[in-house]
């Protein structure tokens, strides 16, 4: 990035549209560190920065219809009625370069699949050890996509693309190419 | 029989006492931050936030959502939670200065939530602003929210708690966007 600028970062993790404070706290440092190392900004801070640029990242874990029933079904049969539960995530990045600037918005979606009981692994999924590792991978890939799309937007202050992070995510939508598979704990 | 009833009462008491959830601390939001920045706000400080006179003290310390009690995140009071939320938003917007002569104070006037029939919540406060000790603003603001009914408590209770908690950010944003408030605090 030829002339990266500082940015104030706001982050929220939501569940079904409502703030999830515990998940926000769990992921906040990961989000901050990843944006810091993306190369898109000279500084990432929770406090106001010179120039007044602000970026808000929100990730919303949507609750699929019937998810509760799937869990009950698997539980009552002690796992014999295996289930594949999908956690869908919608993410949005909003960036304003200054107090009166128009917001630049990028969005993406992702999916975390969880096998409960006896059920075959889904195709094209990357297996992870547990749900925590799964969500961290999902968030890492979401951020790579959001920040890359932002830096490619001509309205973004500096036009050159960001330097890739140390562990880049695929740039195609992850929900169709590389959903995570987290086995039930 | 009396001993059995005592034991049942003890179990019920312990069960209810165990169902106290602290409300979530709220992070700053882009909407409020931008609302602060698009107007000519000075840096401001925060004064006393307390329950409005005449209201039951318990209203400031907890809120029942079905059988579960929602507590303020700081363990003190919902009025203090409102003050904390204001400080978070003002700090993120660069408008908080504890030494400022423009002081915002507040009295909690409305704090309610229900999960029955048409689930809804409301939060209100009377805000006052003093500039160099002179009152320049005095107004009650109330914000509301409503959502779809859920029968299952495991879904309905967290939903209601989250919706009620989000009203604190909404009330702060309502104040920042209030035309009379903007006029009163403008330098």
C-alpha cells in the first residue's frame, strides 16, 4: 500500500441481529490484529485517529429455521439420527474516510457446518478440531474478503490493493468453496 | 410436611437466584459516532446518572424477563449503565472530556421489557445539560423496540435481554440526534 492511513476500528459480533458481547470479546483482538497486518492501514486503533477514518466490522450469526429441532432430534436418538447443522454468517464492513465522507460498504457471507451424531462429512469442507477453531477460521476468511474488497473499491482513499495477509483466504465466496466443518464436541 | 415445603422453597429460591444474567457491555457504534461528528459538538463530561425520584429502587437494579433476572453489567444500576454507554460512545467519537464545563446528567424514567403477546421493551431518561453550572437543556427521551413472539424460553429470554440492552445505545443516539440537545450544547 503506497500511502496507508490510520483507521479507528469498531467491531461487533451479533447473533440473529443482536449484539453477542461474549463472542465480540472473544474475537475482538483477532479482528484487530488481522486488520493491522493486512497492510491496508498505517495504524488500527479503538480511539479516534488523525484524519478521522473509521471502519466498522459486524458479523452476524444467523439462526437457521429448524436448528433447534435438529438438535432435539439428534439428542433424543442419542446421535443415531445424525444431523448436519449449518451456521450462516453475514458480514459487513463500513468505512468512512472522514467525518463527512460517504461510507464505502463491502459484504460477504460464510458458513460453519457442524456434524451432530452419525452423519457423513459434507463435501468440500475443511475439518477443524472444534467450534472455537472453526469460528476463528471463518472470521479470518471473512476479514480477508472484506478488506480485500474494500481496498479494490475506487472510493477507498488509496487505490492500490492491500498487501496479502500471512494466511490469505480464498477470494471466492467461502460458503460455496470452503465451508468449515466443526465436529460436535 | 412443613419441612418438605421449606426444602421446596429453598430449591426454588436457589433456582431463581441462579438465573441472573448481567446485561452486555455495549461497544461503540458507527451510527452514533457519525451523529456526533456531523454536528458541532463540543467535548462534554458526564455528571450524575440515577433513578428518577419516586420510582421503585428495584427498577434500577434488575429486570425480570419471564423467570430470569437481567442485571446491569456493572452490578450497580441501569442508570449507571446508561452513563457507561454514553461514555463509550462519546469517547469513541472524541467528544468525552471529564474536565469539560458542559455536563450531561440523567435520570432513568422508563425501563421495561415483556416477552408476552407482543414482546416489546422501552427505555427512557430525563437528560439535563449544564453549561458552566447553568441548565441549558432538560428533556425526557424514550425509545422503544418490539419483536416477534417466541414461545420457547431459551429463545425468547435471550432475545428480550439483547433487545432491551440495545435500547441503551438507541437512547444515546436519540439524544445525540435530538435537535434541542444539539442547539443547547453547540459552542
